[in-house]
C-alpha cells in the first residue's frame, strides 16, 4: 500500500488519482468532461 508521509504527498496522490479517473472517463465518454459527479 502507498505510504503517505504528509498532507502534501496526500494532495499529490489525490490529484494524480483524479487526473487518471478523468482521463479514463473521457476516453469512455467524451461528453463527460463538462459534468462533475459531485
């Protein structure tokens, strides 16, 4: 499991995760980019 040293690492990890999720969603559904799940 990924070890999180501090809040900065956690922030980077979250941003990377969101970026990957967005890219995956856009690859599946191009119209998704204007919508946000939350």
